[in-house]
């Protein structure tokens, strides 16, 4: 069961502060289904706990956050 849940885990969005239609789209989704976003500690923690059973970030989460923050737009 855990493998199927991990497979459904949402990806990362490089947009820290969404606006316009994208913001409305995200707000209409349950928090567990929203994409991970850099610096969104509460939502990311809820998603990690939901999908992994552990709210603590893994090393890959920290590196992904850093990568998404410095990626040129």
C-alpha cells in the first residue's frame, strides 16, 4: 500500500507565490493534493505526513527546495 501512495505523491512547483488562475487552481485542491512549493512549510509538512507517514523532510526535500529557489525563471 505504501508504494502506491508514494507513487501518487505530488511533484514540486517552482512558484513560491502563485497568482491569478494558478492560485485559484491550487486553492481549489485539497491541501494533500497540492504541489510541494519552496518555503511552504505547513503545506509541505501536511503532504509529507499524508504520503510518507512522517512529517520530517528528507535530504532530497531540502536539496529540491534549494534547487527550485535558485532555478532561473
